[in-house]
C-alpha cells in the first residue's frame, strides 16, 4: 500500500518575520530573543538562553517602530545544538484589545508582503 502524503495544517497561519524580542520571566530575568515566525496565537523565537517548557513570561516584540508586550507561555523547546541559541514555541496568553490589534496589524502587513513576493 503506498504511503499517504500528509500536509502540515495549522489552525492559524504562520508568517516569517524578523523582529527583536525580549522574554521577561516571572523572576524578572530578561532573555534577549528574535521572533522568526508569527501567528495570531503564538510565535517561534530564537532565545539566547533556554527557557523551560511551561514557563510563563511577558514577551516584548519590537517590530520596526512599534512594540507589543503580551503574556505568553513556552510550549516547546528546540535545544541550541551547542550554538547557545534555543528555539522556543510560544503561545500567547489572554490579550487586551490593543495587543490583539497590534498582532493582527502585523499579520496583515506580513500577509500583504508575502502575496507581493509570491510568483503570479
């Protein structure tokens, strides 16, 4: 029987982005990071220190001239393979209206840029 090909389907589309970030842990520790993918419910970041799965944090994302701070939780970790950088999957917590608006604004910009770069 031939193997079935399965496409990875996400409930919330992710968009590639390069934005500075800072993960602020509950104890006040600040971890510099870089957002690489963004969706309406979370993001993938490269952090300069490992953060344990389940850790709750305040995530500050700086995208050009605008900034958004929102509650988040680490849901998975990719070790840095000796390079000192760890990949973190982060889900956003409950957002205020202005936080949700900022994320949606960024996603609309990323979607528009992606469609402009796609071949016709």
